[in-house]
C-alpha cells in the first residue's frame, strides 16, 4: 500500500534528523594513537625529563583534551625543531605543536583554523648596548644580528633581511644568549616566552635584556601533514578546540600556564 503524501513528506523531513542523531551517538571514526611532535617551547610544550615523565604545557593539555573527546590517544615526542617539522611534513608524525603560521609554512603544512597562543618577538642586547635597536632596521646594518635556527619572525623582519648585512643563525636560544654575552652578537632576535626562562637558567638576566619596540607579535598553531588524512584530523580537532574555547577552557588553561592567547 502506498504511503500517503503528507506522511511521506513528514518521514523525509525526519530522516536527516535521525541520521544526525545516530552520528552523534556513534563512536569516533578511526580513533587511533596520534603522534604529536615538537621541540621544547616553555609553557607550550615541555617534554618530560625522562621517557617515564609526561609532557606538559598549554599545547599538551589543550591537544590531550581535544583528542580525548574524539577517542584518540596521544604520544608526545621531542626533537630538534627542524626535524620535528620535517617529520610532520613527510607524514611521519600527525601533529606539529606550536609553529607560527607563515606563507612559506603554508605550502608545507595544514594549520589549525585558530591560533592558541601569541608571542612577542624581541631583540635582546647587552645592557650597555640597549640603545642599538630603536625600530629602524637601517641602523642595524653594521651590527651582528642573531636569529634562531628554524624560527619565523614575521613579515616585517623578513622584508628587512636585505638590510641585515651581518645576520647569522644560532642553534638555539641558549647558544644565542651566550654569543650575545661574549660580544659575538650585538643583538639576538628571539621571543619573550622562550627567552626569559633561559636567561634565568644561565644567570644572565642582569647582563642581557630585551630592547626597543617589539619586532612583532606572532601566533602559534597546531599543524598537520598536507593531504586528506591530515585535513580530516585537522578539521575534527579544530571543532573540538573551538568548543573548548567557547566554554572558556582555553582561557582557563592559558591563565594557568601564564600564556597570552589571541583575542
């Protein structure tokens, strides 16, 4: 017997709702262990001192909560920054923790839709040379400037590179600060969040200081391999993190870790 037209239309209208509800009730699709990699970023990603110690930081907690909502587990691993980037780019790892978003990196990774923290980029100098940087890159032409290997510094710095005749690359923040202390650099370009704890650890806070106006402000993301699998993971984690942001969880985590988050 044929179903009456009004009832048929009612059933057709109900079908999408039933499908949606079934989808909400279904377990997460392809739940698996995710490999998240990065390098030590104070208060963002702090690997355990031993293999038995858990990783910590804003990025770790945020990612762990979002992945758990989707049924995934996480394995956090720390590598030199360039190697961690290469692992995600080549699909050997699932998530890169904390990179700044730049046009060059856009060609290599899929970035989370929203950043989850913000850094001030600064020049550091010996206290007696605090007036070297006043916001004019042309004044830096005769001076030796250090940048950290694998880091991004923003569009303004990139455009000013042609004026930096004595620009050199250091392996990490600690190495750059020691070169600055010894006079092998006049200025070190770094970020405040990474640099302040290293200054304290090395006992150099009385000798070295941030100077002049900020180089810029950059925002950190999670990044994923390009391709369908990376895009699917990015999209589902983005949704989970957006819900956490709306509930105020991100703000509370950032307050606990003393990290600035974008408005």
